[in-house]
C-alpha cells in the first residue's frame, strides 16, 4: 500500500542519500585523522540543518516509514488522501523524543554507518592490486594519501581502486570530483592511466597512460577524459616489494 504523511515531517531520505549512499561518502575510504574529522563535521552539519527550525527541547516523533514528525500529522493512503491510516501528535505521543535526542541519535547512527562502509572498503577481500582493472572508486581530498601494499607476480598488475580527486571549495564548501592527482611509484617504474588507457591495455593490448619512475617523486596527472576523472596505477612484471602512493591535490 502506498502511504504518505500529511503534516510537518522532517524527512531523512535526501540526507541519507547524501551522507551514506551518494558519491561523497559511500565510495570514500578515509585513512587520516583529518579526514575522519571532516566526515564527522559533514554529518553533524547536515543533521543540524535538518532540525534548523526547531528548538533543542521541541518534541519530534520518529515515524515508522522513516523521518520525524513535528506537531500533528496523519499517515494517509497516497492514492486516496481521505483514507487515514494513522494519526500522530509529537507533543502527546509517548514515543516522542526531543530534537536534541533525535540529533544525537542520528549523528551516532550515520557516523556508524559511514565507519561500517569505510571498514567494508578496507577489507582484505578487496584486493589492493590484481590482474584485472579495478571496479571501486576511492576519493581523496587535498593532502590525503593512499599507500598500496607491496606488488608481486608477473604480467600486468593493476591497483585495486580507481582514484578520484575531490575538490572542496573554500568559499562555499561545495564538493566536486575532478582535477589531477599526485602519483608516486616506489621500487619500480609503472604507468598511470584513465579508463580509456586501461580499457585499451586490458582488452586490446594497446599501451597508453603516463609512465612514472621512482626518481620522479610525486607526478601530477589528470585524466584525459571529460567527465571521467578516474585514474589508476598499473605495472608490468612488478619488482617484488614495489608499491605506489596517491595523494589528493585539492585542485579543481
């Protein structure tokens, strides 16, 4: 049965989509303390905005379909608003909680969900290098670094992630996913390429991308594809123990 709320409801759908399911967080893997703090700030900021028109002592009612109700409201059939399924009042319902309690609970819940996703992405089940191109995006904000495990084996070996630079506007806080990344290879020469470079190598044995060498230090590289900022690292017959480091530049 289709249902909808008639009343002042504080919906969590868009907030959850931004914080948990969208590109910003679900694909992110953060390692530094600064990044964890940034995630916490984002969570608290968005939840605070959700309740921005309410006082800390106001009563809100957690709804069975998600979100919170402030004041009086009815749960009605979406196709027939005259059909009332349930009635609610946040001031009198025994299940109501204060805005302060709701914010605290949501911050805890969303932070735990983000941490769980980060933990999932960091599991050993997701190889950090392999014989096939990666399928997972890994976002890096300015100054964040990712260091791979050591490479071994023969033939072409690929990083376990597509890396994307995340730009945060210092004026508006707006996030965009574009710009260059800094790559460094240690112990062996390698290449960095975008999706076209990797597809050409993997499917057609056509070599492309940018060669980087240990003596180069960090090399700033940008995808050549419009709207596809992903870059990854790949190497042929790697020297045992070689590895790579990627760093976010914060450049748009």
